[in-house]
C-alpha cells in the first residue's frame, strides 16, 4: 500500500489546474493499475528460483528441489544430489515451511535454509534418511536466520553436521554426527561432525546419538553436540565410532555434549573398540562448561581377547608397549585383537621343520646301510669300496592344532658318502648332507616364514651277526642356519631373526632277512632313533618394541620302531622294494619357547609349540637298477604320517664301485 501511495503522490496534480478538464478524471485509475503491476513484478523477482518446486516426491530425483511452503518425500521417493543441496528454502521465500521425509534426502547438504526473512520458521519431520557429506541440515548464518526445528523418529536417520534451533530425537531415531558417511556402513564410516543448536536437544527413550573419534589431538577431531539446553530420557544410547588411526589410549576424555546445567546421562554408551570402553560423567562446572564428558577405559585385556601368554606381556603396562596397546585399542572386534596378539608371538615350527629335514637325510643313509650286505637288490653285485651321491626332496604339511598355527615346508638337498669293508662282517662309512628348507606358516593373519640351511656330518656302519641277521648304526651332528620373518600387520612392520641351531642324532637297528622265494625276501627290523635339536638364543630386529629376545630351547625325541621290507627281484639287474613300519616317540615332549618383548624386557612369556602325536606310520617304495658292473641307480619314495601331519621324501641314488 505504501508503494501505491508513493506512486499516487508522485502524480498528484493540483485541482485548480484541472478544473475544466474532463480528460484528467481517468488518471487515478491508471496510476493504481501501474502500481499493482509494479508490486507483482517485485514479488515475482523475490520468488524467482532455477530449481523445481518440491511438493510431493515419490520417485528418484537428482536435482535440487525448492521448498516454498511444504515438501513431502514419500518412502519410495528420493532426492539425491551430488555436489549440491538436496532441498533448499530459497532466499526471499518469506514463508514458514515444513519438510516431511520418509524416503531419502541426500546431497552435500541435505536441507539448507537460505531464507533469512524474520518471523518465519522451518520444521523438519523425518522418519527416513537425511544425510549430507557435509551437513545434514544447515541454515544461513546471521541473527535473522530462520528457526529450524527437527523431529526425528520411527528409526529415522539424520547424518552429518547440523546447524538448527531444536532437535527432538525419539522413537528409535538416530542422529549421527559424522561427515562423509558411507550409507551402507553408517556406524563405522565417516569423519567427525557437530550439531550446533541455538536452543534445545531432547533425546527420548529408544533414541541414539552417534559420534566419531577421529583423533585425540584436539577438540575438532571428534564429534560433539552443543545446545543451550539438553535433556535425556532413560533408555538412550551414545554410540562411539573409534577410528583405527585415532591414537586412543587409556584415560583420555572427550567433551561430547556441551550444554550448561545438564543433569542427565545416557542409559548406555556403546562403541566399536574391542579393548576400550567409555565411561560418561557430567561436567559439574558452571556456565558454558556444563554437559557430558566420556573417558576411555579398558574393556578387554589382550590376554582375555586372545588367550595367549603374549597378551599377558602386552597387558603388563610397560611404557615401551604403549604404542602397541594403543594399536590394539583401535580394533573393533575381539577376534581382531586376538589376531593382532598372535602376530606378536615368536617364530614357530622351525625346529620341527629342521627335524623333518634331518629325518629325510637319515632315511637316505639308512637305505644305504640296508643295502650293504646283500639285503638291497643289486648289493650282491658290489663289494669292497663304494662311493655314492643321493639328491632328495622333502615336503611337509603340518595342520593347525589346538590354536597353534601349522606350517608347510619344502626341503631340497644332497647326500654324498663313501663306505668300505673293514672286516669280513663289518662295513663303515661317512657321509655329508646339505639341505635347504623353506618354512611358511599356515596363518594368514600372523604370517611367518623361515629359510634354513642345514649341514650334517654322518658316520654309519653295519655288522653281520650271521648270514641273515644284521645290526646297523648311525651317528651324526648338524648345524642349521636359520633366517626368520614375522609379519606384524598390527604395527605395519616385520621382525627379522638370524640364529643357529645344532642337532645330534644316534640310531641303531636290528634286522633279519627271510627268503620267501628265489626272487623275494622279507626283512623285519626293530630300530631306535634319538634326536636332539638345540636352538640358540637370539634377538630380533626391525620391529621396535615388538622385537623379541628369545631364549635358547631344546627339542628331543626317542622313536622306537618296528619295520618290514619286501624286496622282489625282477632280474639280476633290477628289483622293487616296499617298506612299511610304525613308530612311537617314548619322550612325547611338548615344545615351548620363552621370550620377551624389547618394549617389556622383564615381562617374559612362554609360547606353546605344536603338539605332535607320538604315533607315526612310515612307508615307501623303491626301484633299483644295475647300470653296469660298477654302477647302480635307484629311486625311492617315502612317506611318514602322524595325526595332522605328513612328510613325503623322494630321492635318487647313484652308487659306484671304486
């Protein structure tokens, strides 16, 4: 009306100047029409917007929608805008608006109230999802910004930063103060965000407020809610997303609800950290310092999570292991903590793999002894002095057993030897064996590997008691150079070891040969073998606080065996051999390793090794062929089986008379 009066006043003509003029009588109606047109144009300019009006959305939309009065997004509807606001209350709208969402509103900002016209407000009713990679709800900055009241219920999700007036979160609603959230993993994805409310936050029964701790370096690195007033009903939840790189440790505090005079606490605080929980407390200070702090406390010890003695050492509180405990605290499940602890355990399976390589070379030599006095096909063709060479390969598979990871090992080596008659009934020989073994643990979460070079010096011989009964014996010592690796993904590092083991072995057997036919013989035998392996102490490098100082350790076995060998001669030049036997380790010794972390040298712990069955079964086949009067070539395949264990050995033997 003021505009109309202004137009009229600009065109007023004194009455005396128009006293006798009838044409001027029509001026005032024309002026009024012009004024109305000008007002209409101004209103149209204020309402102008490049965006479609949001009335009711029941399908999928990918452009920003403007709200002029009310906007409804149904359960089947979605406004999903990449890189922009999803819903906008446009500047100059000059009207109170309401937004009702049971579908999905997502964008850089879910809802943005740009209009700053005083006296108007925006109300948001949400039972669906409102999410922004930056803001879920935001408004233009300034004292004249519109009031925004948010009602989140019936499982509704509001995700992102929030700038508003009030929030009422109720009836299973969840407000997630996190940015850049993956909607397929709301709980564990995204960074920190905040809610800044000029008036009230109210959490009713069944509602959840979710926050993130991205870092412990400052207040901007975790989520918080700030309000003039805040109150909570019973059965409310604060859920904490602890990021793996947060550096969370015991006793740290986080000011997550900032509301003066607050007297309520959440009914429960949940989190995704296996080793840490959070305790909440009211800040009883006055003024703006009121609200809720949460403090990190221990939820689960490393030993409780893993059941491993290494966990007890990690729980010792040693300052040198603080970084390791912190890393474990970032893990979200008990299984992940257990896996992390298992990565800190010492190298295992090496002594067993070394023993298997020894047995491979020992079987090679025993086969040579059995053939010295005519008991192996073709041996009657050679007398006096012999030299021989035998390359071999051995493959071992040990299954996991009782929580201890097994391993796979492959060994390749060569044995060379020479022997001669020292009397009519006795022979004596010496041999040297070399083998390289590669050992890999079965574990994918705590990978270990070792490379072992073995050197063995052997003395062996036999004595005939009569034409069909023989005694054979063997004694050897060995040196084994071990290089090990333990991959520790928990700390993104690798522990390296380099140490020496020594072995000693003595064995003896008594056999008797029975002739079944002119071409076939059967030789039963009894045998005893004692083996001892001593691994020297060593200290790892490369893994900082998780480097292990490992004590020396011994492993022993005494195997009593009963074996049978069947030999069938196809001709004077070739024969076939089959062997089968059983053995029992009368010592049946459990292995263990004592070690300590470099970060806690006084907190030593014992790690149990693999338990092996004392019973074993051995078998094998072989073929012997006389190449010439002085040269013999043979091939053998042997296998040894225990519970959860098998070892296979293949060898080729070349022997010649000199």
